[in-house]
C-alpha cells in the first residue's frame, strides 16, 4: 500500500484547474479511480525534468495527495525535490500542460518543465 501523507507534510498541492483536468483525463482513459503520477528525472536545460503520467494505481513508495476528488501520487525520489510545490494546469492557444510552482527550485527553464535545486 502506498504511504499516505497528512496535511502538515503534504508533498504537493493541486489547484482546482489541475484537479479538474486530472479527473477529466482519468475518466477519458477509463481509469476513474486512477491517479496522476509525478516523477523527476535527470535532463532538460536546467538539470531535472518533471514527468507526469496517468496510472491505474500508485506505486508502493509513492506519497499520495488527494485534492478536488482526485489523487496525485508523487514518486519517492521526486518528493525530495518538489516538497511544498503546487501543480496547476496551464492552457493557451499555443500550449497546454501541468506546471509546477516549486519553492525548492533555484533555477528553471522558460517552458517550465525543467528545474534545478543547486
């Protein structure tokens, strides 16, 4: 079973727009009880990339956040780098995607998908 977080130590928060988008995509994918998994990988112009995927269930070591009737599962490695972050949904005529406001990031790229903490 994935570890649950409490409100004092939640690793991330979701905006209302992000929760609505997650709910809609999970329903479209046929996994209404699924979650958005958030990971961090090496790469990108600032050193680390945010990765998002829709999954049927969280991994055993994920930290789970529930907000707006949806679940977000944060990979254990990612939790270290994004603790305290807010995930939002951003959409314009030119682009659409999740954006992370990360208080731990010391630098980030203009597109918002890459960051650094050193």
